C-alpha cells in the first residue's frame, strides 16, 4: 500500500485526504494462517511537517481464518484506526529510540506494515464461525454443531481423572 505525498509537499501543515485500496494475500496471526478475502481499504489524511509525515485514517478488511472451536472457515470484518508518524530516511544509522519508528524516502510512503499492525491488533483473540459454536468433541472429533456424538454420554468413565472425584466428599473441607 503506497501513498504518494507529492501533493502534500506544496501544502505543508495542511491535511491532505487520501483513499487507498490494496489486495493482500495471507498472514500469520495467533498461530493460524489468515487470509484477506477482500482488498484492504485505508482512507484518511496525511500532513507534512518538515521531514515528518503524519498519517491518520481508518483501515478496513475482511479476514478469513479457522474457527477457534470447530476449525471451519470463519469471517471477521475488522476496522482499525491508524495514527503514525513517518520520518524521512536521511541515511544515518537510526538511534535506539527511533527503532520503532517508520521511515520513508523520496515521495512515497510504504504503509503496509503500519496498516497490518493496526488491523491485527484489532482482531479478537479467538475468531469464531458463530457466537454459539459448540466446537469439536475432544474424544472423537465430531462436529458438535451438526450432531451429538455417542462418546459424550460415557465421558465420565473414560476420563482418567474421574477417580479423583470419589476422593472428594461434599461434607469435608478441602
């Protein structure tokens, strides 16, 4: 996602609007592979102030990932606010305090990393195909959203920790 700042050079200190759209492929997030199923849209304003460009806007994307419970494809619409400063790369070694700062050279800003970071930070920790997803049976792997499995009824006899339940007496303190 590239932002040409040529228009803003003549208008230092003035917000210049922009609208960008870019197609992204896959990404890694939370141990899963996620896919951007629609082009990522980013709109907002930028302003030049000496060698710094301030970029503010809203990024939107539709992401597909495996459901955290049943592993079916789950779709999530995500929206993130981006508010970043880009410093002109003057060829010097960056100082330790500037390691996390974005840089640019010429008249084009590369916004992919800033937008990607903002979008990923807005994703929920667990993406579900639906709020009431029942997931997979931990014994036989059956999809509990489709039907009940037979091993759920006999779960207490198969559970190796079920013998510990007999050690607890409701009348005693633990």
